[in-house]
C-alpha cells in the first residue's frame, strides 16, 4: 500500500489529484463549530498534501500531527507549510508504530474508506480510540454509498451516516452528519458523507 501511494504522489502536481481541495470548506466548517483551543492536539489521518493543514496553521493551531502511509505525500506537505507546529508521521493506521495519545480531534477524509477488510477497519478503530481523549472529537468523511466504488485504482468501502455510527460504536456520540458533493479537479462529482462524533 505504501508503494502505491508513493507512486501516486511522486513528482505529481497535487492540484490535479482527484481528492484535491483548494479550500476544504466542509471540514473547515465542522472544525470551526468545535471552538477548539489553539493548543488542541489535532491528528490528520491520511494527511497526504492536504490544504487543511494550511488553513489550521493560518487559524493559529499549533499542535498538528499529519500522518500518512506515504513519505512522498508528506514531503509535498512539508515543502509547502514547513515544520513549525506540525509533526509528520509516516505510518500505517492499521498497524501503527508510533504512539499517539491525548488527541483532541482526529480527522479522516482519506483512510477509512480504503479499508475494505473488517480486520483492518477494527485495527484502525483501536488505534483511533486509544489516541482520542475522553471528550475528544472525531471527524470522518468517507465515500458515500451513492458514490464511487474505486479511487486511485483501489476498491473502497462506502458508507452512509448509519454505517459510520455503527462503526464508531456506543463510545462515540454523533453530533452532526451531512452529505456533500465534492467536485474533483477534473470536474467530475463525487458524493461524500461527513460525520462529527464526540467520545463519551
């Protein structure tokens, strides 16, 4: 999997990639609704070269962890935003080597829907749950059941709100959920479902 994503990002113009967002407005709105302290620990799963990091830094957040399985993806991000207030982790969220804890916000728009095997989804959940503090929040944006079955040549596991509620389990309270149509750089439309949870 790492070699696949390294190839995707190697020497590419990230603004042409199918998931690129010049301004990730749905995510910005959800995070803004939380009124987090600027020192809050924010973990971005499958960060790639996301422009969400640019926005968070501009807003004054100073404890961001960007995690991705691809070093080449994170190199794009690091070259753009630097290393001040951002910790970069190259890791697989189904078998993490890094210890992550006391997270105030876990954000994922890129990883969960690629986990097509139940065993890997459960491993991801365990790492997430161990990382997020009680009272912390989780944002998951995933391919909708109305949307694409593949992305970047890989099969995806699609979700609706109820499926994500079931995945998160009773330890997490759903605060918000909405559908969103994302327009790719190519102009094609891709349906997503966005959810915001709080750990009880």
